């Protein structure tokens, strides 16, 4: 195994673990799941530091950790949408580029995909209406997105953190 591949694998594991821990530091907790926290930040950092693929893998690993270590599991589809896909798409944050305006667009894009995943699972697994699922998932996803962007922008200026 190449040293670079090993380094990336270690970074993915560490960032997923940090993201998992940050998920316990909640600014607001929704009654039936979902919260405002910085858990997406390490996944976003990985996407900008190492690229889309390591970012997606970090998000998938975070989702798997959440599902396996205390997540609510109703069906395979629910786990896939609520955990694996919802956090995996956060790894797409860097798809528009690394400049600050493009980074913000990318983070918003990835968070909208996560929001869509949670909204779909709300309708199909939890039998909510589309409007109800949007109303439930929208506020915490909106504030989580804003907080991640506000913390990410100054961190993105740190060359040691953001460079490979």
C-alpha cells in the first residue's frame, strides 16, 4: 500500500470520528431526530482537503457510525437515506471549487442534497406528508448549513489544514 493511500485512509477515519463526536455537541435537538451541530464540518474539510471521493467516503463512514452506534433503524431504505446517503453527499461540497464563493455554493449544494435525502425518507419511511417532512427537516438543516459555512470560511484560510 502506498504511503499516500494510507495517510488518506487514516485522515478519513479520524475525520469521521471527529464528525461523530461533534454530532453530540448539539445547539438544538429535534424531537424525532436531526439536530443543529457541526458534525458535517469534518466531512466538508475532507472534501476540500482531499477531494470529492475521500469526502464522500468520510460522510458514508460517519453515517454508518451513527446508524450502528445508536441510530434508529426501521428498514434498509431508511438507513440508506437517513444515514449513508444523507451524510455521503456532504462529500460533494468541493465539487464547485475551492475559492470562497464556490466553496459556499458547494456546501449549500451538498446540504440541499442531504436535506432532500432526509425529506424523502420522512415521506416514505415515516409516512409524513411532503410539506410536513420539509417543515420538519428544513429548519435544522438550514441552521446547520449556515453554521458549517460560518466556521468553514475562516478555517479554509488555514493552509496547513486545507492542503494535502
